[in-house]
C-alpha cells in the first residue's frame, strides 16, 4: 500500500528501487524517502470542492475460457497462452506475492529481487524456500526458459525491450491505484496461469476482511481525518492506493482534498490540513526511531496528530504493498482508528 506508502513518500524513491529491481510497487516510504511503488504522479493542488483527478483506465479482466487463452496487457499487447504455464517468471514484487498465494511454487522459476528483501517482501519465507531464482537481466531471464513473464510499468524498459525482441512471452501490469486494481491483477494472474479458482478464493478473502473493517466502524461515527506523511514530507493524495486504504479503514484522507497522486507538502500545508492521525512506514528494527523522529518534528508536534500522539506505524512491506497484502495495511489502520470496536 507500492506512500510507498506502498505507498507515499515511498513512491518517489521506491519507484527507483522498484525500477532497478523490476518490482511493482508504490512510491517512497516515509522511513525510506521517495518513490510506490509507482509512477504515480504528482501533486496538483486545488480547492477541495473542485478537485478532480484523472483515474485512468481500469485493468480489464479477460473472460474465463478454456486454454488456449489470449490476454491483452496494459499496453494493448496480446499474448497467446496455449496451456497453463509451467515455468513462470515474475519481475515485480506484486506478482511475486500473488503467485505465491495462488500458484504451486514448483511452477515459479524466477522472482523479483525484492521477493527476498525483508524490508519490502510479504513472501520472504516462501521465496527463500523456493527454487525460484531472483531474476534481473534479460539474459538471466531467458536462460530460465520461461513460458510466461510478468513485468510492470516500473520494470526497466531496456530489459523489457530485449525480452520482446527475443519473442519472450511477456505480460505487463500497470494498474496499482485502487484496491479494485489489486483484485483485478489477482484475477488476471489467475487467468494467465490457469489458477482461476485460487484467484477467486484469494479475492473472496480480501472482500471478507474488507467487509469486517466496514462493520467495525461505529454507527454515526465521524471519520477521522488521516494523512500519510514521511520524514521528508512526502504524502499520498486522491487516486492513490493509500487513499483507498484510508477509506477502507473508515477514515478521510485529508490530502485527497488538495492533491492528486503523490507529492511533497510544505510545513505550512501540514499545519493547515492539521490531520488527526498521521500514518507512516518503517523498515525492520526502525519503528520506534521513526515514530520518535516524527514526534520531535516541530511542525508535526503542532498538529492534532502530534499533540495526541496518534502516529500509526505500518511496516514498509505492508505500507507499500501492491498485492492482496494491501488489506493488511487497512486492518492495521482500522485498529488504530477504532480501537474500542474490537478486532
């Protein structure tokens, strides 16, 4: 939930990390400035009542048909898949996480380098236990003789072009701005690999958990005003995955009233927007240090969140997730927003 909140301040910097690694995530994390996880874009300020953001086209899930199947990716490229692939390579962390949830590990021969990174991966144990190789360069990918390769809009263009020139079976993802995009991506992966029932079960589990979050919101309760914020000032506005996470948890994204996409905010804006709750991400072992640094920030200290200590800490691997694990972040935030509503 690729602030990275995966997602915020993450987005700017994380995007660089993801591009370099061929992963799919969202912008820079608060604890680690910059990207998400996502070439998202950039703050356009406007009055709350007039703010309109370009949502862009939603991912298209192909109909359920027998193999052979033909899928159309985010660039409009058609890929014919004659039978369920047995040598699958994922070049994005999002598809790493989806594959390990719905696909037998024996069919996964390559994963992104981030799959084994404890900071960002939600499939660390599965990736380490698997025989799948971390794949980066085009030569390494081709050496594995894949019959399906998942890439993203953040994957290195030079590698993707070499793979295309080699007539490798590539499918590209580009939709990471909504929870519904995560569901669509899961269903598309299921269609591509022939694990449709497993994909449906994973989405049903997401829906069940999201419905439980909605049910825990007290009737008539005023939604808390929430803001993602990193130490270097990055945040996530409207039309971002983290905006959806806040809504799912029962809050209002104060930044969405002013910005589209991801951007860096000034001290004056932070004071003016005055969030009741600030959400940020942290790397392993840095939770208390990141929290303390925010509370020592003289501007943060003047906000309602700073005065009451309502700083919600989310691990970077969840904060910047671009897969089913985005729901984990919504659950953490919901528990912080509605502590008296039970689990």
